[in-house]
C-alpha cells in the first residue's frame, strides 16, 4: 500500500484530521516545529541531553560485527506507515476526498534541519487496488482448477 501515497504539492489544499482542519502548508509547518523540538531541543530528564531520539539513532550504529560504522547524520522518518484517516479538500476540485495521510520527515542532524512532506492515499484508489488483488487471486485459483481438470482428462 505504500506506493499508493502521493506527495501533497498544493500548500493551500485543506486537510481534516478528526475535527481539526489545516492547510497543507500549516500542517507541514506544525509537524516540522514539533519534530525539531523532539529531535534537537534540550530536555530535562535527570540531566540535559540533546535530542534523545536523534542521539539514539545516530550514535555509534554499526553493522553486524560492529566493524562497519554507519554515518546517520541524515535520515528519513515516515509515519504512520499505513497512514491515518483524514479528508482532503483539493482547492481545484472543491470536493472532500476520504483517505489516509502520512508524514515524511527528512532530518539533517548536522545542520539541525527538518523538512516535512505530507503524503495522501485516496480511499477509492486503495479500495480499487484491493479489488484488483482479489480478482488476480481468484483468476489464479481458476487457473489451478483448469490445470487439475486437464490433468484428470489426460489420465
């Protein structure tokens, strides 16, 4: 389902999450601010530490035998993976579209920068893809039955 999500390019489109509505640009701005605080701001947990999640992800990650260090100064967070229910009002069409939205957050730890993008998957497209998959599965089942009948006819 991840391939069904498309980037929301129009900053003046409206997203409704629960009872709250935001322009795409405002929702990206709010998420960017929130992620900066969570990743880079000082917190008071026993002692001051800088960006707990950022530090955990970036500090000393190595592959298997710990001989190959990875430089994780830049990383991407995508959440929630399957999206969260929302409605989208496209400014061009003026119609509400039900679907799912998710956030793609690119983080550059070196420069303490965060860039947020929104991705949307239309419920109608998701439903159509599920229907197509069911049709493919039933076609495969029919092919198996035909093959078995042909085997029985040759006996």
